[in-house]
């Protein structure tokens, strides 16, 4: 191996200039500690909440946690938070000039993290320079996701309600028409119950034939049987149709009442397991990492410069 690239030469250079390397390491550590302090880098704090999804309907094969994630990542929730907490000015972004809106969305995604845990719960984390604001943003996200779900649920229920109202109107109109025709037949022919009247008139006619009733009685019974023959079929069909329409209307009305409840239902879709709190411990910057990187970079640069100087000599 050439001498210039051997470990022996490397350690020899370090050994000859160890005081220089120690001084550079101390200076880099000190500068790293100073410039990573709050005067130069504003510390950020994190607030989080863990929630379980509840009161969510299944629309596909996705889990309720996946559905909750989809709602939480809605841009309507993001826009509500931007407006509520004036994040445009808080983040110092000019959205009037492009690509300000893109920067705002990217910074929001960096500061607001939403993910699913291994226990099928959902964790919401907000990082910000203001620990109180971070806590308030988590609470507002939870409130907004409930409002979003209610808007979606109410809109869907109103659509179903409109369809059911039309169906009820059609069933009511059909039932009224059939009932009016039945009233006409009852008043004109005396029909009340087709099967019962047919059985009773048949029995009466057979008794007259058996026991010798008067011709007038026979003619009267025959006339009534003839009316049943002419109008009975229509009366019987209309009676069955009316029963079906009434049953259909009652069933549809019961469903309508359920949907009517959904229109005004105020449900929450999250059970909060861990509530967000105001953090007193910063999560950024991690000063020891900055100090370690500063020392490593300074020592590497120092070694390169010393090595190049010795090569010239």
C-alpha cells in the first residue's frame, strides 16, 4: 500500500499535530454548542395525541383506522388550521407570490405528522416553536375531523332523505288513488270484503235452493252474486294492491325516520387515549448531534489541510 494512503502515515500525522487537533475539536464543539443554542436556532416542541376510530361506517375493505387517516389528511382540515391559527404569518410565508402555497403545504406536512400505530390507533403529532400552539393545533385537528365527518354524513343523509321523500310521495299518491277507487266501488255496489261476502252469499243461495226460498230472495241473492262477479275481481285486486302500498309506505316511513335522525346526528369519530399536552422539552435541535457533526467536520477539514501542507513540504 502506498505510504500516502497507509494508516501508519495517518496516525503519524495525528501524532505530530495532536495539540492542533485537540484545539480544533474543542473550538468546533464550543462553536457548535453556541450556534445550536436558542439565540441562533429557535427550539421546537412537540405535542401529540393517540386516538381510536369509532362510529365510522365501512365503505370498502379498508379498516376504520385507514378511514380516519383519510379524513385527517383532508385538505379542508389543513386549510381550517391555516386560517384558525394564521399559519401563513406564523410560518413567515408569502402565499401571494408563487410558490408560496406550495411552501406552506410542505411546511405543514413537515410540522404535522399523522400515522397509524401497530395497535390500529392513529397518532397525531404537531411540532412548533410555540408549545401551546402545538397543543392547540392537535386539539383543533381532532375537532375538525369530527366536523368533517358530520358534514359528509349529513350530506349523504340529506341525499338519501330526498330520494325517500320522493318514494313516499309516489306510494302515498298510489295508495290514495286506489283508496278512492275502492270507496267508489263500495258506495256503488256495497262491496266491503270480497272473500267474506262471496262465501256468505254463496252459502245463502245454497240454503235458499235447499230449503226453498222465495223467488224474490233468490233473485236478490243472484243479483248480488252478479255484482260480485262483475266488480269483485277489480275490488279484490285493488284491495290487495292497497295493502301492499300501505305496507310499503309504512316500511319506507320507518327507514325515512332513521335517516331523518342521521341528518341531525352529532357523533364523534375518535376516542382519545392520549390527550395532547404542552411540552416543556424541545425536540429540535438535538444539540449533541450538531456538536458531534461540527467536531467531525472540523477535524476532517483540519486533517486534510495539514496533510496537504506536509505533502507540499
